């Protein structure tokens, strides 16, 4: 197996990954979720906070999602050991006193943003869930547009949006319109800004050109090679789309598209936001559908890069320097390996 992180079938960059929609997890509900090869029991306690624990009970390995939520705790179905939100077992019904230190499962930091539940793949999150650069610090409205699957790695899906050549060959845009400039912003974040201008080649394009004082707005902010924000639209109204991606067990991409806008106040503001989100959703759905044929069959291998691939190469170079997630220890490839090598979460 190669040491490269890019397009890796198991390793992943440290970061926030989407788990499920917030609305899918009610108070008092527990769900079995599988994220990036790892089984989790995710629940929402009475206080409304989402807790993500490694799935298998420290006692005998029952899946904790078979159990029930009690207040802010999770009780295993099998012998009723009770777990606190930090993964510690704090009650063993048939044994008085404090449970042994080994009686714990790993717990993962979670957050909720843009109508999604997110999980950080390490002990402590290095930062909050990423934001759209233009909307940083603002309150947002979100609209979950769709879920989708692509038969390739999330890294490859993200590359599509910075692949200048294909906008010309697949989407029929004039070649000079999109020229993506890479702007690394930090260890886990790289932005790409379009510096290409709208050509004055006919009436239609001249009309479009009036909407842009400088370059045609098409800016991206990529995190962990898996989550991308796209900002586009005329100078007077920018649309923001979140593509939250993660890798499934078969190496496929499991994606979620969310339309975003800043929250405007008042009734009129709320109505206006609805319209903007509906427009954004239509654009987002087009993006999510785009190039599907290629993603079904591609075996990504950039053997012959040319000058027009420089944004793609910048993305790969930046991604390779990102810290790997502390995640594989405890991840299992298939249900079969899980039975052969039971995961004992207690020691971690
Ligand atoms: S397996 Fe969970 S309490 Fe026994
Ligand atoms: Fe495309």
C-alpha cells in the first residue's frame, strides 16, 4: 500500500466528517452508524447534545445502538452497563462500586452545523466545523439538497470542481473563463479562486459579464480533501453550496449537498432566504449530478499532468501534507473481519 494519503483506500486526513442530518437524530434516540470503516453508536441525550461512541460494549461487545438512551447516558441492551457521554462506563448493575477503568469505549468529538451532525476523527478537535469564507462568523440558513454516491474516492470528486479543462470539454464553457488559483490557507484548508474573466464574445456573454466587475466568481474552500464549499453567482448575489463527502466501505463517496445563505432578519428576509436557497439548491443538484458517468468507471491516475492541471496538482500536494486521522485503530473493513477480530474498545 502506498504511503500517499491522496486517494487512499483506508487512511484519511484528520478532520470533521459528516455523520447524518441533525433532524435524523431526535432526543433520546440512538443510531448505529458506520463512518469510514468504523462502527459507532450515536445518540442524542436529553440535553440535546449528540454523543458518538465506538459501537461495541466494553463488556462483551454488544452493539451499543441496541441499547437505550437514559438522560444523557447510554445503557447497553445486553447486561445493562451504563455509559456516560465521555465513553466511561459508570454503572454495572450487578456489581456495586466504581466500574474498572477498562470499562470504557472511545468517544469522539461531535458538532452540529448546517443541519448536519459532524464528527472529529481524533481525541480533541483542532478547530470548529469549517465555514464558508464569505460567511465566516455569520448565522446561516441551510437547506439539505440531496445525498449522493459516486463510485470513486472523495478526493477525486473534489478534484472535479477545480479541473479547468473539463469545464470546457464537458460543460461547454469557453476555455478562458475558469482559471483556478490555489491559495493554501492552513494545514487542512486550501482555497481556489477563479481569476478568469467573462469573454465578450457575443451578446449573451457580454450580458453575463455585466454581473461581474472582475473575474467570474467561482471560489472553493476545501477541507481535509473531503469537504468543499463552493461560492458562485453574480456580484450582487452569491450562492454557497456545501459538499460534505466521506468514503464508504467499498471506497465509494457518500456525499451530502447543502445550500447555504446568511440569515437575513424579518419575514421578508426569511422569504428572501428561501428563494436564494431554492436557487442554490438547483445549482447544487446540477453539480452533484454532473459527470456521473465518469465517476462510475474512473481509476484515477494522473500520469500525464499538463499546465492546465496545476490546480489539481496543488490540491494533491497540499492534501499530502495534512495530518492523518487517528482512526484506523479500531476500524474494520467488513462484518466478517469484525467477527474474526473483535474490537475491544476498552483499552483505548
Ligand atoms: S455486552 Fe454490554 S453490558 Fe454486557
Ligand atoms: Fe463537471
